[in-house]
């Protein structure tokens, strides 16, 4: 299945990966996915983000809290640096079947990290 084509994902060259926004897009040139349900443009937003093969997401500071939810594929590692003290943390997000290996199916990274 071609997820990029079927979900209308667009390349995100500054950060890496593929993205589609649900609701009111905040990314210039992005067309919203209307088939994923309603979205409150003032109170929330959601994206579908995909990394494939050797893709990676570049280091960047989050402007809002971001929830990462595993849908399919391999385990993803989310690397984080605390902006106040520089503490490093890595979280593995992936299938529930890998729970005993320290993998979680969903994780929230706080704004500012």
C-alpha cells in the first residue's frame, strides 16, 4: 500500500519525513485531510507523520505539545533534550507487542523540547 499517495502526504524538507495535517493546516502549502474527522482550528491540531526507510526527523524545538502514536511499521526512537538542563532522554514508540522491550504505543513530548 502506498501510504504517501493514499494519505496525501507531502515531504517536509526542513525536518524530514512525510506529513499531512488534519483540520486547519498550519504548514504553508499543506492541504488538510478532511476524511479524518472534525478539528477545532483554535484548540487543537493533528498530523499524520511518516518516516520511511532511512528517513529521519531533524532536531527541532516543538512549538506545542505533540503526541506520537504508533500505527504501523517498526519502532521509532524519539530523542529529546530538556531545554532547561540539557538532560537527554530517548523514548521508543512502536507496537504494543513490544511493551516488554520498553516500547510504548503512544507518547507526548512537551512544548519547548
